[in-house]
């Protein structure tokens, strides 16, 4: 079995309302820079840009 040593938990936070909406894993070796996605924010009730943060609530 493969080890999960290179994978790191991260949270996606809405850039408009600053609410944490999604939890994801990423490979920190293959993707060294921070990610941003356009995903649905349930607080804003529309698609907004979500950026990566390492602080999990």
C-alpha cells in the first residue's frame, strides 16, 4: 500500500465572506503553490473564488 506522507489537509475559504466551506487534500510535492478554485459558497449563495488555507476549523 502507498503511504500518505506527501498529502496534506487544507481548507478552502471564500474570498468574499471569509467562511470555510470545503476541506480537501493536496499533494505538497506535486503542487507546491497555493490553490484557488471557483466554487459555490453557501453563505453568499453564489459561485465565488475560494483560496487555500492551512487553518482548519
